[in-house]
């Protein structure tokens, strides 16, 4: 009896192993897949663009001159009226001094002299009038000739004309008169010409570029500085025209500067260009940045993720479980009660990592990876769930574990 027990135990083990192996064969191979579940889906459009100010200004000189001093550097912020560049102004200074001297000459010498000349002319006129009266009386008494009287009267006329001329001269040189206004205009023009040698910022902004150094000869029209004017910061982003139907003014976005990948900031679509760039097949977007971070610089490269759609409690499935995709239709392999089913599904929002399932599946069903598509309909298999792939979008877009859908 003991000998029989020695054979029964190994035989029993072999039988159990065979049964287990047969059961495994009956169950089918071990396959990986995903469990269909509902989730909040966020559809996004991702593109790259650049930081732009609303406008920029080119600063140039109005005169030809040599640069003496440069007072600003690239990246420096300037206020309206701040001095940027000093040009050589020797000739302009001389013109200003001449204009000041001419006006001073009028007020301190020419005007008093004109006043004295008028007084002298008036005195001479009074004397000529007395002489004419005296000779007229003598003519009436026949003591002198008529010719002598005519000479006196002619002298009186000349004296009267001299008074009129002196009065006109004094009026021309009087305060606020034409001569003073002319000299004041010349002085103002000289001051303006001198001020042109001082290149100033017309408005507040940030120096983007400078193309001049001390000693350079500058000419009118040559760009010396480029200034980004103060104002709202914008992002200019070209997006593939295929996404145009998904875009709308007011849509929110998250932007990330390539130089500061750990510091995302908010943006919003402000304008969609009315035309398509036929060379690139893109449409330009302008996004406003309500609170621009301090590290933003003009022309800095940024990546923008625009939220174009959102679904609540939608069925989602990773894309690597979809086979034979054609447009919005695809097929999946479903493991139903241990057997393979080939089932058609309808796709909604479609992204790089996962897609929305509109029809063909229900939550909780087990869907195999596309690599198992060779399994025959009705064959058996054993299911092993694998984690869903990460979407790879900024966490700011899905703080509540939403599943973002990414469209390029």
C-alpha cells in the first residue's frame, strides 16, 4: 500500500498541472488593454508663436550730425521725453546765440535809438514849423521874398515826413511789433534746431534695439533705435488653418515661454486674422496677456495651448486601442465574458493620446490594444489592464484630473 501511495502523489501533481495548463489554454492568451471610463475631456489646439507689443516705434534723426553721447542700452525702459542720444551741436549753438543776440540788440539798442530818433525828428519838425510861420509873417510884411517862404515850407514837409518815418520805425521795433515777432520766431526756430540734436523718446517704452554708437555720422531717416511702446502685451501665434473651425475670440489659453518652461501664464484670443497665409497654410491669432510675467521679452518664443472645447462625463479611450480608423469611424477589440469581439465605434473629439467615443462602447468594458487585432472573433483571452497614457498637456488645463485632447 505504501508503494502505491508513492506513485499516486506524483501522478496527482501531474494531473493538476495538466488541468491548470488545459484551463489556461481554454482561457486563451494574456492580453493587455484599457478599461473604458467616463471623464471630462478638454480639447486644445497647441501652437508656437512670439511675444509682441501692441506697437513699436523707430527713432531717427532729423538732421545730419555726429553722435556725441548715447544714454540708453537695449532692454532699458524709457519715459516719454527721456534723452536717448546727443548729437554734435556746435553750429546750432552758434545759430541760437546769434538769434538771442539779435533779439537782445532790438530790445536794448535799436528800440531806444528809434525812440530817440523820433524825438529828434519831432523837435526838428517843431523848429521847421516855427521857421515857416516866421517867414510867412515876413512875407506878409514884404520883408523877404516869396521864395524864402517856399524853402521854409519845403523844410517843414521834409521834417514832417521824417517824423512819420521815425514813428513807423519805432512802431516796428515796439514790443510785440513785427520786427520783434520775426526775431522771436528766428530764436524759436534756432531752439528747435538745437533740440533736434537731442534725440528723445516720444513715448514711454522699452528699447528693443540700438544701431548707433558715439562717433557715428547719422542722417535723417536712418533708424537709430527701436522702441516697444508701453501697452498691452500680445502673443502672435500662427495656427494650422485646419483648426480654424474650432477657434473663437475669447477662448482661454495657457502660454509657456520656451526660456521659462516652469512658469505658465494665462492668455486669451483677442483677434483671428481674416485671411489665410497661403504660403504656410496658417491663420494668425493675437492673444492678449492680462497679467504678463516680468520675464517676458519682445519676440520671445512661446508655446500656447488654447482650450477650444470641453466635454463633461464623456467616454474616452486611448488611441492605441483603435484600429482601422477612417475619419470618425474605427474598430476596437472588446473582451466580453472572456471572448474577443470586433466592434465598430464612432469617434468624437480626437487627439494625439486619446479620443472621445460617441457610440459603440460603454463604461467599464475591456478594450484590447491595437496590437492584438489578429485575434479571431470569438476566441478566448485573459485581460490585463494597463495604465492610461499621459496626455502631456500643462496641468493648469486639467487641475481636476481632466483628460485633455490635443489638436495640432
